[in-house]
C-alpha cells in the first residue's frame, strides 16, 4: 500500500510524462508585517499569562526545570528578538 505522498508523486510523474498539464497550486499571500506582529504579541501575551513553571509544559524533560536550559530559554530569546 503506497502512502498518499508516493501516490501523488507517481501521478505527477505520469501526468508530466504523458504531456498532461499539471495543476498549479494557488499562491497564498503572506500576512502583512502588522498582522504578523499582532499574532506574535497575542502568542507572547498568552504565554506570559500561562507561565506556570515546568508543570505547564506538556511532557517536560528533566531540563525543563532549569530556567537556563533551552526549553525555557527559547521563549525568552524569541521574545527578546520581537522586542
């Protein structure tokens, strides 16, 4: 049984080999800078409101309890970059 991806690739190759046109994917516009920043701010506000320690992290590793480890640091590094 072939996965959907493999089947899709095979159909694409067969269509290209037969000279049949391949349907183009629609272009999805990227959000504006203002929309992106608004979404980032909403996510950061949510995260700050839900900082409950490592117990708030689903399936935290032992490193989650260390505030200088990557699981907590990634949020703060990202928040600093947004600022």
